């Protein structure tokens, strides 16, 4: 397991990410034959990460820890605001806002489009318009992605898997177009 630990460089902010990416890859490879393997992979990943941290092999500067803590808290709070928006607006539509929670609901952070956060108390008509526009754009993107999947991606991958028996064989046979990476 220790052969995938990258060399620590205190100036390299990608160090912990690369280390954890390698742990994830190893955990996926170990559990690849299990159909619904996400939870098993997550448990394996957690065990490996905890072991490396306990052995003192994961080195992160205070700045990296601070950035990751702040980023994680923002991610969780932002996701919570997104979920709260859907729930609150549905509850308003259905008339299910508990009387004793009105003040709490009014002060809940909600998402009014991708780039705006507000509270229900301070919500304006322009926020509602942004929310509508964002949902319409998301729907159009999702529809385009589904159409592309069914019309282009799924048939192409299915053909490669059927013809070559696996993606690695398809790449090695030259059946998948590749591009040369350009140096920076």
C-alpha cells in the first residue's frame, strides 16, 4: 500500500488530493467485481486513509487543513441551502410550513440561482425569476445530456465493449481516437 504515497512537498497543495486519489483508485480496484460497490469502496477508502493518517504518513500544512475545512463547510452548507430551497418552496406550495417554525423558515439560506444566495425573508421577485430561469436551463442541459447519452455515447461504448470485450482492449487496438497532449 505504501508504494503509491507521493513524495511530500510542503509547497504542493495537490499533495493530499493526489494521495487520496490514489487511495480511491486502489479501493475501487479491490472492489471492482462487486455490483453495488460504492459503500464498500467508501469503507475501504476510509480505512486506508485513517491508517495512513494514524501512521503519520499524511502531511498537511495548516494552510491546507484550513482551506479544506473551509471548503468542506462551504460545500455542506451550500448543498444544505440547495436542499432547503426545494423543501421550503414545496412546503409553501402545499401549505405545510409549521406555524412554530415560521421564523426559522424565513431565515433559512436558500439558493436563488447558481450565483445568488438569500433568505426567504429577503427573497425578491428577481430572485424568483432567477430560480425559474436556472431550473429551465438545468432542465435543458439535462435533456441534452440524456439525448447525447442515448444517441451518441451509449451506442459508441456498447459497440466498443461488444467488439473488443473491454475498454482497455479498444484503446490498445486503436479503436478509440486519442489526442497528443501538448506541453504547457
